[in-house]
């Protein structure tokens, strides 16, 4: 089992008191594709960041178990976490414009990721970087390797981010809204690419998204989160016929070209969901 999360709670101290953002989340992930869906603020990204110990030091994290491949994240040192982050677990963030260094070439950044975890000379690292750019289906990898982030499109930048995360051959890939800044056509290309790479390399995938239909087609299982809790967990193929009222509410609020509605319904929230 790659990921084990049992009864995870995450909270922050605010000016008005202590606020708990994640409340008792439990999830497991092996070499499969798990999607986490829900509204903004439901705790999806916080859960993933807690697994990588990427939350601010003042954050209060409590869990019965928070583990990666049997390693207890709660008690792991920063040195142990550096052996997990990037090397064994890659993290693809939402927008490559804010993740890539604007004053370094793309090739040097991918090469740095490769060399950090695998060693070797600068020349070997650059050759590996070009190979990685080719693997993520960049047409002219040598030219792109010599380019700067502002010289490539958003879709190309996201492919570069994927190449960087794949450099050390990770066992787990966490993708936090990896296509939110891209248009629909490029979204489909990036997701197909991720799916191919995950299948070829036998990795586990944790995909965080707002797009329910996308997750239902792309993942094996789906966890639906609301207000820091997991409302239900089910097979992705069964998502569109889910029975929980929150999931049904999300599905009903989506526009449809096949069954158009004059007015989309407003999601009615039941306080009982939080008990």
C-alpha cells in the first residue's frame, strides 16, 4: 500500500480562533488512480500536502496513521522527507508559470531534477532531460530544452512539469488540478499523457480535481470531499450514478448540452452531512 491515511485532522490558528479544515479523512491508495473531487475549500489539496509534509509549521496535523509505503510521515525527519518528495513521490501543481524558474532554461531545470536524485555529470543530466521531454511528447525537445518558461505555451509548460516530476522515477504521482489553467483540447492531451505514463511505469496516481466527469472516466476510484470530510468513496465508473445527496447535488449543478436546463439548480446543503 503506497498511501495510508486514517482519521486525518488539519487545523490553523486564525484571528478569530482555531479553525479545523480537514476533519477525520481516511484514504488508501495502491498502484491505482484515485481521484479526490469537491468544491474549493473542501480540503483536497491540504490532504495531499499533509502527506508530503508541505504545510506551514504552525499547522496542527493529527492522524491515527499518515504513511507513505509504510513510512510514518508524522514522525519522519526533514531528511527522510527529502528522500520521499520528488524522488519517490512527484507533485504536479496547478500552473507551471508559478512553478518553473523564469530565469533558467527548461532543460537546465529538468536536468537539475534528474541530477539531484540520480547524480551523474551535467552532460548526462542534460541528455536525460532531453529524453524526458521527448517522453512527454514534446516535438522538438532540444529546442524546448534551450527555451525559457515564458517562451512556451501553458500546455507545453505543464508537460515540462510532468517531465521534472518523472525524472527520478517516482512510485506515486500527485496531480493537483494539473489542467485547470489549460483549454479543453490541451486538457485532454495532458490527461492522456499522464494516464499513459502512470500505466507504463506502474505508479500510483492521486488526482485532485473539480471536474467530476473527467475523474469518472480517468480514475479507478473517487473520494468526494465536502467541508473537510469524505462524504463517500466509490468506483469511478459509478460516480455519475452516486447516491449521496452532496454528490448528486454537484452532478445536478453541472450544465449539459444533451439535457440543457433553463436554470441550473443551487446546491442545498444539509447540516447533517457534517455530523
